[in-house]
């Protein structure tokens, strides 16, 4: 008898017709997986196999636009979802009106799995759990149309105590990579630990999601430099680690990012489904992706009515040669450009999802640009060696650490944000840095964007925020931090960046999520934090709400100039 091991995850709802969706599940054996909806819509598909695990992406057709219908999951004709003892409402599929100019998008990054069974949580309440609690008990109008998870869905290098015990029972943790995950089976453990959380499981079953990896999905500082990659490839365990990381990402995250049409055209997906066991097919694919990043594209585009989301891979698509460093290779960069400008004038809001912030606190930006100049050899070989150590120790690998890429993204954003057909907003959505803030750029060369351009950074969803991080980032926005940044820029001879920017909100620290409510050309930003209550329990509390359609100077609040 087939059982449901993980899921369901409602990954994709079609915004072109409002009539189709995709639901992802993992079963415990080969079977036919089926979705049946209350309104008669549904679909079924046979599972495919990877490393002894069985998965299905179930196409759901016949949905009615602008409707909401409950659904159930069946394996070989037996209902396995909803769970009999669930305290949550029925999982539903909500479809948009077609056409629509409204979208509600919630985003964040960096989530450790919460302790099972509601145990004491050393890093505070989980924002995703709190969102599930709010949605399951509150009005359905608050439900996001999509949940955008901007990296570090799992932590392969920072495992929980429960996972460490499981790893120790499986192999000798005194051998590398120790208590970090080593292979595909161990990666599946991370996803079970994270996505079997009852609240998160229900949330992902009823709110569509878009995902992208960041470094901890594989390892801290993944692809930070050519020297780092050479060191990793010299270890005996790295090859299995990176291939398993990419394989599990393809199965658990990437496939669900694709539309039914994209899935139908995906040659690797077709080959995996055609094989009795797709492990070797997928392993060859990820080995090629690791060796030749241009052979695969992890970035993707989603259009939600008049809102366009570009989710950009800022990890696997890097060029690491010190003399030609780039956040994105030429093909990836061209893809981002083409999709940002394609149909210019047909969308009202352009969202660029990049796990790593484009605009950082000024002192941090200057430190990363300075470090990039040292590692490039601009101050000689001795400084280059020092620079590499500093880069790894300080995680200096954001857009600022790739100055040419930073400048080209600035130029692209300016182009997309300018002209009579410009959207109302261009929002860069990011996470990674374990705090939240709003930053707004301006172009000193006289260019004036017609769209409101903002960097929206929100993390963590559920993770630690040490006092050193709080102090460091507060200092990064301070006047003293700017002075230190200017001194580093002079030493590295980096010159001024092509844009200036100011902080118009934050920094906020805590487990948190941001939401963009987009309607026509209006955009309202909301920041919610998971906060423990004195009487016990926790809840999601709105700590900031802001109309992004209004100029910053009318909104009030603090701001910090870049120069």
C-alpha cells in the first residue's frame, strides 16, 4: 500500500488561463499519484524514481478561473491527504481572475527547521509557522498568491541535533564531512525535517511557491572564488556533496518552479520519467551542470498578471576567474536582460529575485569592492593572499564583490525603470544577510528613473541573529561606517559605484517575512515578524507597512545617504 512520505506542495498555478496547477508529492513506493478537486478538476501521473525515492509532479487541469477549490491526494486510488488528524483547514487551490492586475507576494530566506513537536526554539518562533497559523485561522483574503523563498531552504552544513544523531547512526562523523550531509539520502533527511513541520506542510500545500538556492543549500560560501573551488575539489567528499546537492535541488525545488509547458519541454525530466530508475540520468545532468554551468539554467521567469518575477541564480552561474569575475556568465546575464525588457510596457511591476542583496549597507559594499580589488591583484600578490583569506572569513561575495556585475545590473535596472512604458516599481527581492531593510538608489549621472526602484531585503525566516551581526550591519549604515568604507575604497582604488543609495527603512532584526500587495500601479510593502507573547505562544505581527508608490521623502522615517 503506497503512502505519502512528503508533500503535497502546491508549486505552480497557471496565471495565463487560471485553469491549471501542478502539485508535487513524494511517495514511499512506485504508484499512480492523483489530485481530485471538489469542483471536478484533477489529474494523475505515475511516480519517477531517484535514489530509491519516488516523486510525482501532478498536473491539475479543468480548474475554474477566479475560484478556490479544496483538493485531496490519492496514491493508487487511496486517499492519503488531507491527513485524518490534521488541525488545519482543507488544502485548496486558488486560481486568479484572467486577466488580473493584482498579486500578493510574500518573500524571505534562510530557514532552519523548527524543533519538532513544538519544543523550545533557541532562535525564536518560525515566521513560516506563524504565517500558517495566521492563514489557517484568519480571513482568506490575506493569503499570498505566491510564496517566494530566496535561498537556504535547507542547511547542508549546519545540521540540527536530531539530524546529527541520525547521521552518527548512519556513518562515522569523525570522517569528513563530519556532521554535514554527504549524499543524496542525507539531503532527503533535511527536506523531511523542514517540510514535515505540520504548519509549514499545510502552508506549502495551499500557497504556491517559487524557490531558488543559496549557498547553505550546498555549503557556506559556495562558489565564492576560484581558489575556494579548487580547494573544495581537492577534498575526497566534495564531488558527492555537490552532485547530491544539485540532484536534490532539482527534485525538491527546481522542478516545481517550472510551468506545465516548461516541464513538457524539459529533456532531463522526460528522460528521468522514461527510465525505470532516473538516478543515473539525473546524476549525469548535475555532473555536467557542475562542470559546465552554462549547460543548465536554474534561473526562471514567472508572470503573475501584470507583475513579472525574474528569479536569478547567483551561485552556480558565476564566473570565478579573478581577472574576469562575474556574478552571472554572459548567457545568464543576457537571459536576465532579455526577460527584464521583453514586453516592456506590458507589466506594471518588475521583481528581480536574487538571494544576495544588490544594495548593501555602504561600509559592507565598500569592503567587498575593496576586497575584490585586492584578490584581483591590484595591490600586489601579498595583498591578494590576504584578500582571499578575508573574503572567505567575512563572506564577502555579494554583488558588490563582483563590481562589473553590480554596475551592469544597475544599468539594466535603470533601463527597465525609464521611459514612457516603465513599470510603476522595480523591486530587487533579496535575503541572506539575516536582517531586513529598504534601500533606494539614484543615478548620479543624471538619469532619473520613472519607476520607483527599491532594494527589499528580508531574512531570516527562522535562524539566529547574533549580536555581532546586529552591530555590524548597524555600523555598516552609520556615518562612521561610511567613512571606513571610503577609506577602504581609496586603498583599493575602486572609485565610486555607478549608483548612490539611501536606506529608507530598517534595519529590522528577527524572524520575518515581507509581503508586496500589488494592484494596478500601486504597491504596498508589509513587514511581519514572528514574535513570542508574554502569555505564551507566538504570532506574526506587522511592524511596518509602506506605500511604495509614494516618493521616499513623503513617507518619513530615517534615511542614510550612500555618499
